[in-house]
C-alpha cells in the first residue's frame, strides 16, 4: 500500500475506530477457519481489534478436526436431524481435537510485538450443558445443548480487558461432559451479552448471488431463504449455513449487525469493520443506509462532503453559518454514520416552486442509485409542502436531470427572488420539472 493510500485508509477508518471502541463483538471460528493457512493473520487482526478497545468473545468449533480424527480411527460419524450423535469414544476424540485447538488459539493470541502487553485470554466453565436426550427413538448420548450461560463471569473478564475464549465442550451439573454445536453457543452468548456484532467466516467472501457476486446486505427474511437453499442442497454443516443459523436469530433478538467474511482473504476482518462499504455480507434488521433530514450535528459531515466540489467549482461555496441557517432544508443519505450524499430543498412559496440545490454524492457512490434516491426524497418533501414545480441549476449534470423528466428553461422561468440572484458568470443551465406529472 502506498503512503497516500495508507493515509487515506486511516482517515476513512477513524469514525469506525471510535464507533467500535468499548463495544462487544462475538467472533465465530469454525474448524475450517482454524485449519486455513490464513488463520494466523485472522488471529493477528483479532489481537488488533482488542488493542483498539473492542471487547471480544471467541467461540470456536472443531467439526473439521473431529471428523479428521474419526476418519483416522475408522469411526463413521453418526447424525440424526443434522445433529452429531456423540458416544463416549467420539467424545474422547472431540475433547482431544477441541483441547488442541484451544491451546493453539491461546498460544497464537499470546504472540506479541516487543513492548506491547500480553493479551489475557480466559477460558472457563462459562457454559453449563445438559443432554439433548432421545428424539424419535435416537439417543444423542453425549451431544448436549445449553442449560445456562454464565454472563456475569464473562462480563467480569471483559471488564478486566481479557479476551474470552469458549469451546464447544461443556460440563453439566452432574459432572458429565457434552459436545455442543458451537453456533448455538455463539448465538446464546451474543444475545445474552447484547453484543454489537456477531462475526463469522467461510471459504467465500460472504453469501453469493446467482452470478457468484457477494451480496453486501441481507435482511433476516432474505437470509432465511439462502439458508433454506443451502440446507436443501445438502450443505447444512457448511460454514455459511451455520453462520446464517446464528446470525438470523441474533439479529431478530437485538444484535445490530452480523458479518460473514472469507477466512482465505488476508485482512478481510479489518476491511469489513473499518471501511465504509465493507467486503463481505452483512445481516441486520435494517439497511446500513438511511435517508433523513439533516440536523446541526451533521454540519461537519456536510462540509466534508461538499468542500471538494466547491473547490472544483461544481458547487457554489457555502459558509458554515449559511449551512447552520439552512440545515433543515437538507436531505442526506447516511451510511454507518457517514454522510455520503446530500441535497437541499429551497422553497419559493409565492410561485409554488422549489429549488433542488447543493446536490452532492461522495465519489465512491457516483455510479450508484444514490442520486435517484435523493431526487425521490426531495420530490416527496416538495409535494408535502405544496410545491408544483421543482428546478435545478447545474453546470455538469444536465443530461442526468433531463433523463429524469426535467426540461430546459430560461432565467425568466425562475421565481422572482432566484431570478434576481442568478449568476450569469457561472452560466448554469436551468431545468424545471412539473411535480404533478413526474413519478415518485
């Protein structure tokens, strides 16, 4: 990365560093992720998250490693309704695989740079298990489910700046040991802790559409359809399916975001959490973007957005004082707390006309639908205030507005007050749209 790119990335990531500090993330590491050659980089990035003040709980699975050991001992895995049936021999091999992974993760998290503190990683009996029992005449034996999560102990460790590490093997009140689905543990812990995020990994960069492109945002109901497709195709135990099972439930229970990333791409975790658009698939109950009326708190973000366009002469310069006086006229598109587009609606009541002014879209989103979204929002606001005609003055985007129903007009067609202040030196094109015939 060149120095200018590094500086730009740091500047863009600053709002996310501040937003994530002090928040609680639950990270799912399945056996496939841990077996990946890129796992050491994932662990290093998790350590970086910890250094930035993020509270971390790591819940890991070992299906991949358990199946390898079963195959090595010529033991055929048994499943009923997609749940492993764990006999005593299988449990012993599961404990062997899980124990090895737990020591490995601990050791890797303990690696540190010179003059940096050692990370305190805590593994304890945070999960109390109970047997699944018998279903349809099938005894699950030592396969278990959660009876209780010791949330108080987890919170105490997080308060002491420790990373909490939870395995899929847990004890019961009778002293027996059970093998639990790690996604069930991650789900319960994230919900009980009211975590900010659930994060998982898979071989792809997230959930893919029919064209094999990453789907950046999913609502739970959409994710349910993808999960059903995976299960129907025999991929119940895939990394994607196990993450979706957890993510759908946690999002519906109050966890704000769930993220699925590739365990093969170096730095995917950092790109997802500290860039505006991320890199994987994000699940949430609502879109990461909102369209709303601006407030005084948005003025710094608005200035940052429109300043480069003012410098290029595309927009007329506006002072901070002018923005403060007119702030309620602005409609903005906000993505994860960052303003990526704006437009103002200036009303001329005497003529039942209004101007769509100060239209700005962040360069990263110029070739997207944000301009149309802004236009629709401005049209709606104008209609609500009884405006009959909407006009724009532009030097660069004449065709864009014409394609959306605006007609070229003359200075004489402007409201009287705007006509007086028309800048003949800029030679802006005037376009007018009748709101009675346009479409929302």
